[in-house]
């Protein structure tokens, strides 16, 4: 890995020199910023002419990232969501990073569209506005009209941006791997993991085919929901670097006066948007991860229109359950659950740190409990929680961090519509729905099937692993020290566990089939019998484990 990292750095030596030069200039202000010599201060200036000596370290970091370009701006935007990683001060400063760059000129856009779609814009559209009405770090957007009269938005990637981003990603990945290997003080911050997250996010944004698939998936997931609308895609006018979609006609969330004049119930719109997001997160495990106000439009009838699908988040069923438990603990002020969830993230703490963490988590929980549901500040609680974790060196997994950032942004956007919006109230309704869903036999059947599959994976690898152990024993190459007093009981418990899981799966499949078929009464009876047998075995297994633990303690 180290050799590969060094090769990455050597291959892009010129860009590395440029990066180090910029970082060095901004860093020198720490040592020379206070010197009363104009000839020094005139050299220590930002790209916009500001003298660096009077700026805070956090501001200098933000300005350096802007000067270094697209990849570094994106890195800063990701780090702005990782308060647990960089601390509250730097996270707040990085939130000010603007994702705006000058647009490519019309002749360059014409070349890009022609290269991607095979024909120039004037042959593909009845009208194509060559002047962009918006330009961000990766792409710019143009208004156009199809020959059948429909208005569309055409998103075009900046020329040459892909090569620059790949070069910077190679450099940053190489540096992150070296830091993780040779800088023990930074190892706990997992720089390579952060860089892999950045790489994944940026490469997805560079491939508009990925954004197109995201948009199509959201449209399918909410095809029957009249509260939300996603722009229709025109696939014949799309490629990896060009994306053509329906132009949504509505009012921007930031246009407060126009929204009030429309007579639309803005509190209802905010609640609809929040409900849609919770459905994305907890029902689908696939959600829009950039809910800032510019990505929402209020359509006629108060329908929520959502834009920009380059940033998405995904969660498996197990992570959804864990986050459901976290939000329930925050909402109820359950300090024990919050503490358990925090420690499960990993990292070792001394007894004194553990006690300190428990005290701070307990204090946060007490504050939450003391608030009415309407006054509860979920975003504030989440940010306090990440600040506490940062102080104790505990890091959130990237999927968790991304989701919590999304919830904080969602609450801020909803309050643009309705200042009295309460995410806590929406979450409380979601928790009530979740509690009802837990009583659904189908939910339990799915959980049993998932548990069985985990046992099934173990059963598949266990024979091979045991064979390897026995082979090592026969060959005299395996050395271990262990008391085998309770080995027979352990094998019995393992067999009971596998058998119980198998019966659970059989019950799940039979009962699931019986619920869909009319003539499966016999199968239903067998399924119930399997389920009862599985429960009995599971209870016996738990008792056996407790007895074994008591014997070991004795």
C-alpha cells in the first residue's frame, strides 16, 4: 500500500508542489502573521487579496480549499458534516464554502453537448439557452425547450474537470494512506476512510448516469405518492456528462413573500417534505442527501418538488434499525440507550473518560426530557452529540454521519417554510408508525429470515474452518491454549442455535407463502409448529448459555 501511495504522489508531482505551496502560504500566517512588516504581510495574502495575518486558522483553511479548486471544496463540504472529526469551530466555517464557479463559455458547451450526444444543441432542441443560469463546481445548467414544446433543464459537466478531479483524488488518497500509516496521532481519525468517502461521492457526481439512475429510483419509489414530484428524465438526451430533465415550474423555498402570497399552507408543505424524507430513510434505505433550500420547489397544490440527485445515502436494514433506536433514545431522553449507542461506535475509553462521557450524555438526555415535543431541538441535540463524541475521540461511521447531517439540513430547510416546524413531532409520528409495524407478523418473518441467513453463512464457513483446525492438529502445526471443560456443551449450544435458526426460516417461508395463497392451510399449521419449536429451542439455548456463563464465573 505504501509503494502505491508513493507512486500516486510521484505521478502528480507538479500538482503536489502546487498544493503544498498553497497550504504553506496559508500556514505561514501562524508564525509570521503578527510581524509588523508590510513586505511580509503583502506576501501572505489570500487569493481574494485578504491579508492572512488577521484571519483565524479556520478561515484560512476555508480560503485555502477554495483556492485549490473543486476537489478540495468538496472535501471541505464533506468535513463540514463531520463535526465529530474536525470539531465544531472548523465544521461551522466549512459550511460557508460556496459551490459556485464561473460557467464555461457557450462555444465550449456546444462542443461538450456535440461530443456527448452526437449532435449540436441546435439540432437537438427547438431552443437552447447557451448562457448558463447556474454554475457549480462540477457542472452548469441551461434552460431549453424540446420540439414538442416541453421545457427542460440541461445539466452539462465542465470541460476538463474530470481529469483534474482524478489527479487530486489520487494525490489525496496517497497522502491519506501515508498519514494513516506514519502519523499515529491521526490514525484514530481514519484519514483513508474519509478520503474513500470523498472519492466515492465525487466519482458519483462526475458520472451523470449515476445521478440519472438515482432520480429514476426515487420516481419509482414514490410513484403513488401525490405529495412529492421528481423531474422526468429524457434518456435520449442524457450521457455521462449531460443530463436532460423536466423543468419544474413552482416557487423556490427561499422566496418567502411569493410563497405567502400563493396562499399555500407552508407548514403542511414542510411536514410533507419531512414525511417524504423519513419514508426514503426508514422505508427504502435510499435517500436524497442534499436537502438544502435550493434543491426544493413548491409546486401548485403544495406538492414538494425535489432537485439535484448527485448526492444520495444508502442504509441497510440493520443500520436503519440502529438509527431508529438512536432517534427514539434522543426523543425520549434515554441516557442509557444513548450511551450504549455511542460506545457501540467503537474506540476504547479509560474509566475516567467513560465516566465523563456518561455524565455528558446524561446531561444532554436530561435537557431533551425537559423540553416539550414542540420545543425539542433535534438538530441541536444531534450537533451536541457529535461535539461530545469529538471531545472523546469517538468517530461516527460515514453512513451515520451522512444521515444525521441530512436530518439537520432537512430541519433547517423545513424552517425556511415554517419557522415553527418541529422535526421532533415528525419523528414522534414516525416512531408511532414504526411501533405499529413491529406488530406486523411479516416484519418479524423478515427479521427471522435475516437472522437465519446469518446463521446460514456461519454454517457454510464452519465446516471448512473446523477442517483447517483439524488438519493443523494432525500436522502438529496448530498451537493454542484453552480449557476444554465445557467444549461439549458449546458444541451442543451451537447445534441448537443452528437448528433453531433453520426452524425460524422454515416458519418464515411457510407462513409467508400461506399468507399469499388460499389453499395453504396445512402449510400454515406446519409453519406455526416450526415457529413454536424454534422459540422453544431458542429459550433452551438462552438458558444453556446463562448456565454456562455461571459455571465459568464460578
